[in-house]
């Protein structure tokens, strides 16, 4: 008998149907030489401190750091979980072979291997690795099962992540609570949550301490077009007015006109983080709302695997793109614009070297059911529209720069004319995108026809400019900052490069933000995130950069990625973390300053 273990009962039901295991039993399906059973997500977890030794049951500074000689796992204390585990344990004992059908990612690998390890599985194991739950994808996956050994580095990375979080979270939380906390107050410190909180607190401090400064820029109006001078803005209005007076009644002369053609490529396909950012911007959806919605679309077979950090597709997806486009009923009129032409295969979309486990999130080609929620419809169409747009031509435009002079002062006006909208016609009815485009169009206004050498009256004036503080984080911009270890960038090429040192994984960042809400360290005001008094106090209390630096945490994340790729040793990563927590414990226990966290409210 071959045993297939999935991560959810619903996936188990789908796989059982395809394999012909049609008889329903208590906790599994059976038939055609197969048994198909499931976990409910995590059935096992790392042991707690008191499971290793009774001394660690009581919170004590003298017991720190707590570093078990060998980490172990245990079943989660829940009757339903334990019942299902015993079903799996019995089936594993009877099986000739096991097929790991868990979610094809780091966490899914950890979930399944822990269960098999707890059940003392010694049977041969193979891995089902699929990017969507369509019948076609499942059948194709079973025809190309992977050896279990190929996924060992993925499991090692997940295990190191879990152990690293245990080492830092368990020790640092007890350390800071016992050393600095008020009576009965727990100070929650985590490997990823604390650097993320520090990002929010530091941004808030920048805003609170920001001192605006005024300056005055010399401009002039000629033929209803505003020209900006090349002079440095004046720090004093009086000085600007003196310069302005010298230009009054003087003619403006056009000295040069340059026209340059340019192109703008379609935006990249979505990875999980960029999808969460987009849905937060357009629909005010939280990161957690978007993750739960895209997971639901994946389980309904409408979109591909969601927990991904790449915006590229592999070459083998290209032949499937035409049928997927044809399946998108709401976009057929729009697609008439590219009918009759071979689908382009841009390196900005298809690049095997940029994909490890899974490709970017795209539709699967399955017809839309009629019972989708409002969120599901919004997220699906956001993905579908992006997928459609990457097969459209670049947007073409002509940039015009008009140079002019009044007396000895140079002026300039810029404008842009779109000569071929290309992919932008996919978004013409998208109000959110139109609003964002409008906010970026300082240099995009259409200019009238000018002639070099023409001259005429102009109306100079001073434009007051006041420096603005940075903006509070939204969930979307915080996700971007986590992805790039605090470096907020819009350039997609640079964003891809910085991902290697991001903090957290795409699949866990939403949960980290939710933890910060739950702990009372951040709150939301409309779309803006604000650090609470408790959150600010905690970051002020922690002086150890290793616990709150996004850059340092990003370096650890990079090492976890290298473990996943098989190019870094798990033992080295864990040895570094153990030494780091020993040093932190020593430093904090040696602190004789009267530091204590004030009793803070939200």
C-alpha cells in the first residue's frame, strides 16, 4: 500500500479522487492500492523548555541561556490532533511507501517530516511537488515524483528557522521580562518581530522629531506653461523677491528643445509580498487578509502556489500561457489587441535562473465559480490583470524638455506624450492606478508646440516649498521594508537584489505583523501603522543591535536561504545563534543601570 499524506483534508480529498482511493475511512481515504490521509497543518512542535528539564519550567535569570543539547519535537496537546496523528502512525506502519504531499514549501516540508519523524517512519519516501492544485497539475506531479533526499536542504532551512526562533524568542523574552519588566508584564522579543517593530518605532521617531524647513523656488509662467529656474531655492523669501524683481518685465527666450523617445515595461508578475502590497494599496486589505484570500484561491484551484518570493516564470510555463489567457472570460475583449501575434517571451517574465521552488503567482486557467467572496474576486482579478499585462507591448512615450532663459537665469519645462499606451490599456479602468499615475505626473504634462528662438512676456513668481517628513508605514510599505531589510525602493531590479537579505519569509511576514498587533506593540490609524507606548518603550529598552537591527536579521535570513540552497551548513548557523544569545544574556545580566520598562498602555 502507498500512503499519501497531505496538509489539509480538502487537498486529501482531491488527491484521493484522482488516485481512485474512493472509500472514506475515519481520517483517510482508501482504494486502488493507495491510502490518502492528512495533517491539519502543524501536528508537531518543538518541545518547550520544561520538556527538557524541570529547572526551566520556572522563569529564572539563573537558568539562562536555555540551550538544549539536542532539540526535540512533541505532539501538540490537542485531542483532535493526537487522534489524527495516531491514524497516520498506524498507516505509516502498514505502508510500503510514503508520498509526502504537503504544501510545496519550507513550512510544508517541516510539517510533514516532523510527523514522519514522530511516527518513526522507516519506509521509502517520495515527494509530490506541484505549483497548483488543478487535476492536471496533480496528475503531472505524480508522474514526476521527486526523491525525498532532494528536499533535505529545504527541511534543514525550516528546522534551523524554527530552532533559531526558539533560541532567541524563548531566551530573550525571559531575559528582558525578568530583568526589566514590571511585575506581571511579559516583554515579547522575537528574531523577526523585534526588528520589524524597530522599523515602525524608528520611522515614528523620524516623523516626531522632524523639523520642517521652508524654501522659495523661482518659477515663471510663459504661454500658460510653468518653467522652473535652475537657481538653488532661496532659504529666505526676501532674497528670492529681490531676484524676482530683476526679471520682471523681461522677455523669456526659448533656447533649446529636446525630444527623447522612451519605453516603460509592464510591471512584474506578483510574488506574495508584492501582491500583499498591491492589495493593501488598492483595497486596504491587511497582509493577513490577502494571504488568507490567496490561499483560498489556491485551494479552489484558481491560482498557483502563493507563498513565493519570485516574480518570474520558468520556460516550461510558456506553452500554457496562451490557454490560460483564453480562459480569462472577463479579458477576452481586451486580448483582441494582441490576437494573431505570437505571445512575447520576455526575459523579465521567463527566467529559469530566477526561480527555485515555485514560479510567480498566476491564474491556473480554471473557470471562475459564481460563489467567490468580494475579496476573492478582487485578488483574483488583480492577479489576472497583471498576468494579462505582461504579454502586452511596452508603453511608448516622447519626453520633451524646453529650455529657456530670462536675462541670465535658465529655466526648464518638461512634458510627456504617450504615443502608444501598450500595456497601460489593461489598467485604463482601474481608478486606483489612475490616481497613483496622476500623483506622479509632475513631468508628464502635455506641452504646447514651442519654437527655438521664440520670445515673449513671462510672469515670474516664487513657489514656497516646505520639506515633508517621511510617511508613516502602512502594512504595504512595512512589508516592502521587511522584504528589503529596511531599504524602501521602488526600482524592481534593485528590489529583487535586496530580497536575499529581507527579514522573515513571504509566508510569515503577515503573521509577524499580526503578532505585533496582538502584543499591543503597534496599532492602526486608518491605513497608517503607529507604534504604541509599549512598543516604543520596548525598543528603547533593547540596546543590543543583534535583536532589533533589520540589517543583521537580514543577514541571518540570507544564511537560511543558503542552507535551503545547500551552500551553507546548518550547524554553523545554529552555532552562531547560540553564541549570540550567550553574549546577549551576559551583556544584559551585567547591566547595572536602572533601566526598567515603564508600565505602558496601548
